[in-house]
């Protein structure tokens, strides 16, 4: 295992939209997939690396967020 720096990216959305996702939980997967795609696209275009991403969503409490943990990035096959 490599010792690498990692980053957390947290995406939240307006409180008024939470009701939609509480009623239609099947929409959470496409929402998370799009968040992963956007973060990967950013890293590949701006930083020229491919990130490893671990995605998680929290639907409890007063916040409704998606957390992306980026434990490492690969550039030209090397970390």
C-alpha cells in the first residue's frame, strides 16, 4: 500500500431539493454517478491525473450531502 495524500470533496444541494430525494431515493445513484464523473473530468483535464474515488452519501440529520474521498491519483501509471 502506498502512503498518499487524500482529499475529501463534499457536495451539498439546496434544502428545497432534499424533499425530492427523500421521496425518490432511486435518484440518488444517478446523482452520485454524475458527481463522480464531474470530479474525474476536473482532475483529468486540469491536473492531468486519474483519481481513485470512494463515494458515500448521507441522508440523515439536517444535511443531505455526498462525500467523495480521493485517496490517490494515478498519472502515467504511477502514483
